[in-house]
C-alpha cells in the first residue's frame, strides 16, 4: 500500500519537490523560507492530509529547515490523497 501511495505522490507533485523512502508512508516537503509551517500543516489537515511541521523533530534549533512531514497513510483513501 505504501508503494502505491508513494506513486500517487510522485504523479501528483512536482519532481524533486519532496524526499521519501520508496516504501514509506511519509514525505518530507521543504517549504520556502519564511513560510509558516504550522499554517500550511493546518490547511492540509483541513483537506484530510496529516502534516506535521519539521520543527517538531528538530534537535538543533539553529539548524532548522522549513519543511513538513506529510503522511500518506491514515484514514485518507487513495482518491482523497490524489
């Protein structure tokens, strides 16, 4: 299932716009500098997609990158993911 969902992401998003393991359920999506990670994550959740600001995972606040961890799994079906 994860491979199928990764294929949907690859078909739906611009090339090289995210990083992911080929059989994983998450994407790492870099955001432009200054973009509000929390707001983008909230907007995606409104569409049924779970996204978490990368800052939650940062161990060194001085070396943070603006990004999101986007879930391809959960309750959303393949059609909704598209």
